[in-house]
C-alpha cells in the first residue's frame, strides 16, 4: 500500500457517482517515472462543466499538501477540460511524453506553502 489512492466523488447527500479523483503510483512504458504521486481525475460527461472536478481536485490537493512536496498529472493535450482544471488547481506544464503512441502533456504542482 502506498498510503494514497482514488476516491469516488458524489454529490452531497446523494449516492450518485459523479467521478473519481485521487493519486496513483503510475509507471508506464515510454514515460519516465515521476518520482512522486500522480494526480488523476475523471468525471462522467453529465457531471462535467459544473465545477465538480475543480472542487474535488482542489480538495484532494489540500489533503496532498500535508503529505507530498510535488504532484504531477499526465493530460492529453486535446483534453481542454482537464487542462483547465489543472491550471485552476495550480499545475503548470513541465514537459511532454508519448503514451500509447499518443502525445501527453506532463503537468506539475508543488506543495502550497502554509
């Protein structure tokens, strides 16, 4: 166990799954290891565009700030919604890679000073 993982996101007071957010230890063929946890999020299409992802990622990062100095995210450059969430949550692009023969942007965020 790594001490972190993925959480299900629901609307308060409802048992409706909106998406997932959290951290993983991702090592992929063709992508250099990050040396830190990878932030990940995915939301159902009907839950997108309502702020759920930004709020959930921000909450996950608040939790992460007491545990990790740095987190990264790997985002397809055509995924404008995830790029917007990443920027809103303090990530900036630091590189590019190829994963499954597709380009990906590598984004990083350092712990928010307390």
